């Protein structure tokens, strides 16, 4: 069995610090472009994701023959990070599956690696990556690119959570979606969509509780959480001057009537997609780096008006939501929130 000391790649802390955003992240769109300079947010992110791919590949080699679960998780995570790099370096990162995937910049060179020494530093590496991706999301003006950055931040946060708990099942999965342009609408529009995803989860849980004869305490507890989230969202929509839509009479649960865990995981993933759409519709503010290298909101950052969520809060909630589907056997997708 691999000890907790084996779940790290120490040198990537320095690598990530070296490729962190400049002290003030400039606002603008980082979508389609013909070239990528070393300070371009997409190239910075590609450098970070390359470092993470190198790290997880190294961990898989270290754990080979000792912890099959860790090896599988690292291999899947490495593949996800490599996929992130490919999308970040192509001319149109929002081109979907039909776009030209040829890179418009040379792939960043992998950093030198050292012997993994423990889970704590792996957690910090992922948290550093999350912070950098959050900074890019906050500075981004293009809603679809903001969703891409937020998705990268959520994936990194999930990596940190798995490493922190030394919990490496289920492994990340490729999923069926890649970043594309989205019509996010206004924040109120996105909140209404999110509310509908909450209602679908509530309906699904109620249905499955009935099918189980009321014996699933875990479903009842999650239903109560969903009920509370509905009240919160409806209140926020009203406070922001909108009108909260009521639930539908019924929702489609798919073809897995006998597989409660599959249905549950799918509903949780759809709720995550709702949070990510809200991230796309929520503008952020430039983020500054502190002397220690971490990122923090600009002193001039304004709070959202009325009942609207701020971008950081949306990403926090999306990160928390991203931990739900794995509880039911569904691994984190390469691009969380894209369905």
C-alpha cells in the first residue's frame, strides 16, 4: 500500500508559482486568437496544466505495483490535464469537437520532477492551480471563456479534495462534452435555469424515495438540502427583482429506472451544469496576487447587487456541488459543468 508520503510531486510548487498570473490580471477576452504569448492567460494555464499532467504521471509511476487505485486515478487525471492543454493551445478553445485542434503555440516544457514526498504538497499544487484559474475567470469578459476558466478551477479543486482525503475513487472521466460557446443570458436567467435543475433533483429524489419504500435516509437528507437550496435561490431571484419559476409537474429521469445511483449522479451533474452556467453569466473583477503568491480580490472589488451571487461564491458552490456525483460512482469529468 502506498503511504500518504508518496502522493506528492514537490517541485511543481515552484513551477506553479513561477507561472502564476502577473500581479494584476488584465481584463478582456481570451477566446479565439492567432497567437499565444508567454503571458497570455491561456498559455499560463496550459503551463500549469502541463505541470499537473507531469505530476500525476510521476505519481502513477511511483505507485505502480503498490496502489492500483492511486495509479488509476493519477493516469486518468493526467489524461484530463493533457486534454486541458490541447484545448487551451488550439486557435479556438470554444470550437467544440469540430474545431481545428492544431496548437498555435508550442506546448510548455514539463518541469523537472522529484520523488513524491506526501499528500500535503499535492493538495497545495492543486489549490495553486485553482487560484490561478479563478483569477483568469474573474478577469474574463467573455461568458463562455469565463465558464471554461471556472470549469478548470473546479477540476483543480476536486483534485485537491481527493488528495486531501487520500480518496482516489472514482477516477476522473473524459465525459462527452468539451467547451463550446454558450448563451448564458443574464444572471437572473441563469439562476432560473439553476432553480429548474434543483427542482429536477428534488423530483428525482422524491421518486426514488418512493420506489425504495422510504428506506433511503441518504436520499431524504439530500432532498432536504435541495429543498433548502430552492428556498435560497427563490429568495435571491426575488431580491434581485426577478420572479422565481415554480417546479414542473414531472421531470424526465432517463432510462435507468432500476439504477438509483446512476439517476442520482446524473441529476447532480445537471445541477453542477446549472452552477457553471451561472458562472458564465456572472461577471468578475480583476484579482491581485499577494506577496505570498496567493490571489485575492482587488480592493476596489464591488459586491453584487440585490440577491445576485458573486463569481467567487458561484465557483465555491460549483466546487461543492462537483463532489456530489462522485458519491454515487460518477467520476469528475474533464470539463466539469459542460454537458
